[in-house]
C-alpha cells in the first residue's frame, strides 16, 4: 500500500472515532459515510480484499463483539436482579450465558467449514 492510502485511512479513522464519541444523528451519518470511504480505500488495491481465512476471522471477531455488546446490558441487569432477590440467580445465569452461544456457533462453523 502506498503512503497516500495509509494517510487516507488515518484521516478516515480519526473522523470515525470522533463520530462514535459524539453519537449524534449527524455523527452517525458521517460515520456511515466514513465507513463507505474506508471500504473504497481498502478496495483500491485490486483483487479480493480478503481470503477465506480473513473473512472467517472477521466473522468470528464481529460475533465476539456482538456477544460482548449483548452481555454488557444483560450482565448488569442480572447482577442487579440477584442483588435484590437471591432466587433470580439461575435465570440470571441462563440469560447471561445465552449470548455466548453466538460465538460458540461461529467457532463451530469455522471448524466445520475447514
């Protein structure tokens, strides 16, 4: 990759990070535009952007991020419920473990696909 491509990616990443911090409607629009521009810069090199292993790694990584995002809300709610009522421990444990099935299924899919 050329230096210009790296400079473009750095500038787009800076704009993207600024947009995610503010979380306003215009920032979300700007973030989406920046994401499209980042994809265009990545695809300027020609040829496939990812091989099969790279696509699998991104799929598992995004699944792991989604699992973490789901568990952050569920975990805090589960801790609050258990703090108020000890009988809520088992349902809280089940609801906390449910999002992990997403990443487990992603790993199993990777191993079956190879």
